[in-house]
C-alpha cells in the first residue's frame, strides 16, 4: 500500500486501454475454455484428433530442426560476416514475417511444385515431390517460421561481445571451433527463445500448409487444418481440437519460459 | 629467436608507426596515454589486425609482411586481455585447457596440463569454478594460466592489472612479475600505469600519437624523461631549453642556473620536493629564485602539491608545516627557489 502511494496513481489514460487490450487478448481464450463440452470430451478426442496432433507435433519439430540448421548460420552471416548489403538481406529475411502465409504457399508451389523451377528437377532427377506430402508440410512450416529464429539468433549474436571470439582465435581456435565452443554457447538463450517462437509458429501454421501441402488426413492434415475443417461439419470437435492446440502451446511455452525466456523481472 | 616488428597501421586519421624488438625472455612495456595506439600495436602482434605495411618476424618465421599474413589462430601467442575475456560457460579448468584442445592436444592430457597451471598460479581447488564465481585477482590468474599453458613464443598483456582494486593489484603484480621471470619467450606489456611498467618490464617504450617518443630501461626513462607525458608519469618538473655554460634559457620563458656546465639544446628536470616556497625573496647561496603565483593546491597523502605559474611554471611539494606557515591560497604571490645542484640536465 505504502509503495503504491509513493508511486502515485497510475494515469487512467494508459490503464484503461491497457486493460481493454488485456481483455481483448484473454477473453476469446476464456470463451474457448468455457464453451468446451468437457463432459463429452473423451468421445470427441478420437483417433483423428490424435493423428492430427501427432502429425502437428512431428512436423513443427522437424520444421524447427530445419530452421535451426539453416537459420543459425544465416543469422551468423547477417550478424558477423561484414557482408556488403547485409541490411538489405536482413530485410529480405523478414519478408515471410509480413507475407500472407497463403502467398508463401503459392510461392513455394511455383518453385517446388512438380512443374516448379526447382521442383521439376527434383522430380526428374531424384523422384522427389514435395507438394501434398508430409515433407511438404515441414517445408511450408519452416518457410513461414524461420524468420522468427533468424531474427532472435541474430539479435543475440549482435549483442554478444565479439572480443570473446578474438580471445578464442588467440588461443588457436579455428573459426568453426570458435563458433561451436564459444559463440554458440554464449547465444544459447537467444537460440532457444528463437526455436520456441519458431516451433510455436510452425505448430499454428495454416495458410502456407494448406496451399502447398493440401489437406490429406494422416499425411498433411495438421491440427489447424483439422480445426478449420471440423468447424464446418462438427463445431464441437473444432472446439476440442482448439483447446488441445491451446494447451499444448501454452504447456510448451510455460515449460521453457522459466528456464530460457525469462524476461526482466 | 628475436622478435622484430615494424608496425605500420593507418586507420582514418590515426597512424601507428612503431618499431619493436623483443629478445627472448625480455619484457617490453608499451606505455602511453589513451589513444596512443597501444592496443592497435598489440592487435597487430596478436594477428587480430593486419599491418598496412611493415613486418613482424620471429626468428626465421614471418607473421606479417608484404606477402604473408599469419592469422591469430596460427600464431604461437598467449594474450591476457584487459577484462580477461574468460569464457563464461566454461569452468576455470576448461578455460585453461581450451588453447591446448584447439591446438589438437588430447582431452585428458590438456586437462592435466591445465590443472598443473591452475596449481602453479595458486588456484588449486578452483578447477570447476565458473569465471562468474571468481574474484578479480583469481580471474586474472586464470587468464594468465590460459595464456601461458600452450607455451607461447610471444606473450601479450593488455592492461593486465587495470581491472583490479588497489590491494589485490599489489599482490597480483608481484606474482605476475615472478611468472614473467620464469617465462622464456617474448613479452609485450601494454599499460598506461607507469608503476606496472616500471616493476614488470626490462625496457619501456613510450608511445604517444602512434610514435615511440622514448625507450630504454625503466630507471633511465624515469631519470631522464624526454616528453611532458613521461615527466608527468614519473612526477618531475620538466623543461626544454638551450644551455650555455651553467645557464639554461627555457623555451617557455625564464631561465635556470645549473651546477654542471652544458651546451646546446637540453632537457631540464628537478623533483617537486626540490622546490621551496618563500613569502619574501630569499637571499644568498647559488639558487634559482623567481616570482610565482599559486594556481592550485592539491592535498596528497603526506605532502601538499602546489601548482605555480611562473615563468617557468612548476610543481612544488611542500610539507604541512610550510603550508600552515604560508597560508597559501590560489592567487598568492610567492618566491620559488631551487638549488642548482638539484637540477638535472641532459642533452635533448
């Protein structure tokens, strides 16, 4: 009480919109919880839900791994290489962030589709066809989610003191060893935070997935797709699917938050 | 295997032009004010910054030159950085073992050697401590062990004691001095602290504005400074002038009588405690006496330092008794006196 009095009254002009914003974010989630038909939950959680959930988790995780493999080196290139035109590159990397995912899906089809610029060669030379496959889901999710990882890791790299890398060099460490043993461990919190964001984004991916990978139950029907389909045929099932997705996302974020993404307290 | 370097670097308006020679076992201190180019010189020797021109050779091998550049990771060097730059996610042992590991030593062997070095710098029992848990002095010792464990040919110390508090500093300095005496390679110490340089180095090189303005053994540099910066470091009144017999006309105005006759351009020094202050003009004895005005008064531990406007301007150290007697205040007009025998003169 005393402390509040010392700080003085909070200005209403800020507090009221803040509370409205909070409500705007939380009320729909609360509605989802309230509307959930908890009693008939076990019957609705059928094999299809399990399948879609399993597919979602696998694809989002694979997409995250793909993003880590490609995104960390890309972030390093942007943060450390001194490459000319880095600012422009950085801007390009963020394009998928603002691009409507459906457009991303169309773009992927044009490049990796069976008649696409690269896709036709993949098909002719290796017999690989990505669209409308589980692999296609992973590609679509990675395309949309990678900027989250790159931006997070690049920020961590730019905040890390490059003199530690110089110290490693004077100790005889090659650039690759320095990266592995010195740079990467020092930016690990940024990598984990980026990976969590990336994974969450991949888990929720809809537009690019349905455009590039289509909707085949058991193969490309991830949770968001299943939610959308169920909404037309069986609204209760849609709610159940949504609540499962919500619980999984929140669960993962909460699990990792304490350890890795704790903000300033 | 003498280290020979002509360090020439141009960066924007700053240029470094410094010749350094270090014999095996010799400790050379690069002493200079901030921005003199000390760190630039160190970085070129470490291989973190290529030379614009010039060369660095150690014995037969060329580290940097017109057609060769050995990057830092290929040079047999050890560096102690100003804030140590210990890897925060590794234990003290892993930090020390890192250099051996990256040069291909097997893990068990590297860890054993690292443990021996930690023991040698007095950190037995701290193998598993993370840098965060170490005190400043302990971190400095880990950094020294990390730099020396690989048996480098050149040891570079960048302000190795600057981050320590006064009490730790004294002890770490004497330990460092002992380790440097045992070290058979070349050592370059970069510092802006004259005491560190005097205690640790066999030879000083004074760097100002990217150029060496003076070099020599510490005692010689302390006795015969050649620039205002050095004179200030060693705490002497310093003047340039032209000598003719026992008379020196100072460049900044005024003149002094000296005991030993000299000719031509000279440097003149005398310590602040050789200056006595008088309210009335003192008579008799072959003294230098001139009117001065008190500009500033600083209280030091045991003496009071008075800054006086001349010409010539001088610093005078006086006792508390004298201070009380004269009741000095800025603006007071006094007479300064220095015995001719206290004045040291040497050719410019």
